């Protein structure tokens, strides 16, 4: 047998991959799907909010911490009952504030402020859903919740009032850059906790 023919299969075996690689050297690699860090979600367990500087109570996540607001833009808050529910696991905060109706503003003015603050995020939001809050068995607790979709600074806000003396407002914020795709599952998880907070809310006087 011709010695050149004897080695022909091996030469083809080596050259074909090399030739294929050269032909595809300039090919653009296909993008891989974006990956996000795995999030370990805690169990839905709750504790009672009964701070003596507020005249209401509710149940909030056991993995959250209450941090009273001492200063607001360098000044004392309008009322001692200004606080954050800080959630270290998700680097998020539910900013909470309370005002006495009629002290500085009427009920209608406070409601208007709440709607305007939610509407402010329309600049970046894709959609804002307004949801009325109220129960027949709790006529002294009513309000509105605002679910804000898109790259807005806050995905959820709400206010509660008894319509006579008390007005409570809260907004959810994340301590990271707004990325709806990655924060979506976390927000969905926290939304259930916030709704539980609203459902268990009651005035103490």
C-alpha cells in the first residue's frame, strides 16, 4: 500500500476541525441568558408592631426591623411616629409616616398629596394600578394602594385613614438600582407581606 494513502484518514481527521475553526473564527458568539444571584426567601412569619410612639398596630414580617426616623432631611419629622421597616435580606425599606388630620392639612389635602406622590412616578412607570382599601368589619380603616409597574423608584405605596383624626402612609423602596426584571420576584414576595400588614392594621385609640 502507498504510504501516503495509509496516513490519509488521520490527516483528514486533524485538518477538518482546524479548517472548520478557521471558517468560524469571525462568528459572533450567541448571547447567554442573563443570570441573577439566587435569593433565599424566608418563611412568611409575622410579629406585632406595638411601638409606644404610634397609636396603631399591625403584623409585619419577622425578618424586618423597626427603625424610628430621627431626622428627615436634617430636621425632626412632623410626628414621632415616622419609621422604616427595614428588610436586610432584600436591602429594602418600607418608609412609614403618620400625621394628625387637621394639624397642618385637611383630610382632602392629605389624600391629594398621596395621589400626587404616586402619580409623580408616572414619569418612569409603565402603569399604575389604584386599589381601594376597605372592610365592612373595619369601617375606621380605609384608603388606597398604588401598585407601580416599571423602572420607578418605588413599586408600591399606600395610605390608611379613619377619615377623622389619623392618616398613615407608606412607600416601599429598594437600596439597589431599579431593575424590574431582577427585583420583580422579590417585590412579589414583599407585596404579600405588605398586604398582610394592611389587612391586620388597626388604630389603638
